[in-house]
C-alpha cells in the first residue's frame, strides 16, 4: 500500500500521537519566495496551538529523504506564517528506522526547532494501530579531542621510540583508535632543576641521580560517543566492578563523555615512560609550548589520519583548547558578520558553566549585529580564557610573580573586538571587586561556606586542570565578581564611551581595565592570597599531581 493511503488512514487516527492534534490540511502547500516550496503530508495543530508538521515515510529508501523534507517545510512554514522555531513541531513518522536514526539524531542535536520521531506500527490492512516514540542516539562524529591529556617524558630517542609503540598499543587495547601523538624535544631538562619533578621524586622516594628528560610525547584522543564508551566498559569486567552508573547518569553533555573517556583510559595496560605527567590545554599552551619544548612532528591515528585537510597547526590549536570544547579557551577570527552570528553558540558553549559571561557574550553578539552592517566591517576577533577557578588563578599569579614571569597570562577574561573604518568596539568580560569592608577575608571561612569545610575538594578539581563549575558564585564570597563591559571608540573624533551590561542592556558607565581588579585584590588582600598560595603549595607535587 502506498504512503498516501497510509497517510489518509493516519489522518483519521491522529489521536494515536496523544498530542491533542487537530487537522489543518493534508498535502498542505507551502509557498516560499526562496525556493523551498512543497507539500506537507499532514499539517495539524497541537493542544498548545503550535503547528505540527507530520512527515510520513514507509521504507528505508524513502526515510533518507525525511530530514531534507522536514527542513524545507519548517523554513517554508516560518516564512509563510511568520512563525518562530518554538511555534513549530515536526513529527517524522516511519515504519522503518534503520536508515533514519542517525540523520534524525544528528538533526535533533544541532537544530533549534522541535523534531520528534515515531515508529509507526500498522496491521495487515495497513491501518495505523500504534506508535513508539524514537529516542535519539548520542552521536559524537565531530572531532573533539579530550581535554584530559597525558605527557610521557623520555631520556633519549631510543626510549621515546619504544614509548611511541607502547602508547599506541595501550590505546588500542582499550578500544581507542583515534588519537594524536605530538613528539617534542627539549635540549636539557634536569630533574634537579625542575621543581615539579623533584617534588614528584621525593614523594615516591625516587633517587636523586641527575637525569635529563630530552623528549616528550604529548597525547590526547578523539572522544567517542557515550554509547561506544559504555559498550567498552560493559565488556570489561575489571571496569564494570567499580563502575558507578548512578554518578555517570547524573552528568550531562561533554562532562559525561569526558568522565567515560577517563574511566576507559585509567585501565591497564599503561604505556612505557621514563616519567609521566597529567596534561590539559592550558598546560600544553603555557608550560610546554612556551617553555622551550619544540614540536618535531605529529603522528596521527584512526579517523584523524584519514582527515587530509586537517593541518598540524589545527591539531596544536585544538590541543591548546582554542575551540572552547574544554570550557576554558576559545579563539577565533571571523570572516563576516554572519559567520560571527552563526558562531554565537560555539562561543557560549565555552562558557557552559559561566552564566555571567555566557549571557554577556550572547548579548554582545546581538548588540553587534544590531549596530553593524556587513559592508562597513573590517575585522572581528574573539578570545575567551575561562579557567573557572579564581583561587587557583590567584595561586598561579603569585607563583609567576615570584619567578618574575608574566602574571597576566592567568587572568580570566574574554574580549570580542570589532573594527570598522570609523569605530572600534570592544566587548569584554573581567573580574571586578566587591566592597566587603576593610577587614581581612578568612580562607577557612571560604572553605567552610563553599567546600563544606574540606580543602581537599578544592584540590580534587586539579585533576581537570582546576576547573570549578561553581566559580561564579564562589568568587563573591571573598570579594570578587564577574562582569561584562563594552567600550566604543569613535576613531575619527577620538572619543571613547564605556558601558556596563546589567543583565538586560548596556548602560553608560566607566569601563575598568580587565586586569585591574584581580591585581589590586592580590596587592590589598595579602594575607588571604598568601593563605591560598600556601594551601596549593602544601598539596602540590608538581607535574600536575596533587595530594588530596
């Protein structure tokens, strides 16, 4: 029986969807000036007054066309009836889902409009008898490198070559096929001169003999889907014994995927090495690439090897975290205003747990698009550094100052710089000081209020580079706050105006230097900041290792 006859029978039984549907029309024509005209199989309204597009498919071959058809109808209906995304629901109804489940799941994860899938069951006379709601599968086909990295150090080239094979064997034994190995060289790194390695050696009672770690293999793997990780875990009895399914279920999105990846990698066999450290994007950027390590070459494996348009520079930038997937660092130059607008969600994803700056960035994009015309635009650049642990930031700034290094590299900030012929716009986020009075702040009180009186909870976050998703709230307990600003410079008249974003709009206000507050805080709250440094110092083994 043809789809049209099943459609007619389905029209008589719309209650099967349990959505209070009322028929608007069948083969409903949708005109569109942009060329997306077509006929919707069934158009209805639900009990909330939303338009419901029902696209019916019966075979695997025809089901492949469903997503394309739905996209076309959504855009046509939006133009024809001046609708918003949340005023349209699309139902993809098919008797076969083998060919449809992946494109359907991909669509659900990427687009704003609501799309629901149903498997249709029909009797021998092709009468619809029931539907089952389709649950989208989790898809992780886009390249995202884990932000949990590993640094394998070697004394010489021979031990490094043996290590390269060992690292590959370790990955493959755990079911991980897609990864990169960045091979670096440093002329001489003496462990007696390297505080981090000395601390590690003393803790484990290693010998004090002089050694030189000349080679480093820095590695990260491409994240798999949660479904793939769970299959690996359930096939390994050793992992399954200690697997906390309730805890994993409590996590969402990339946090869940990263935790599953960590569980899989933290199993035998481990790779051969002369010394090992944990790694993460900020460490790769600041402590490795900016501290004398030279990249010799990059080895790629699995799907990463198959990508012939992926450059070494792109791999390095992704390991540095410049894509924002690790919630920490994002950097991008935009080709056009439209490119900038379409990347708004990408920037916001870097600030998933930072509600203050996430809202600021979203408002900056909207404000800029309202102000500017594509024709007058010269450039748009953005940068986000969101370490999300201000206590650790203060610690790193103090350490850098003691070693006469650049303290500004650790300061949280974002900026979006937009330049035209006549104006320069700088949207930015920074820390500002709150007035808590002249009294000294007590770190023990902060630990009591924010970390249930347990300083180990602060240290445990170091396993993920120090990231603390509650940082926005915690900073206010000791006198700091995150904020959003805008500076507009009229280049012809050399007039500068500042604005503060109050959560709803930009208001005229003095715009502070983005580094001023935290630098002044460290200078004036000396005892508190000294306590922070001492806390981390007594737990720090160096090399990314901390004692809880």
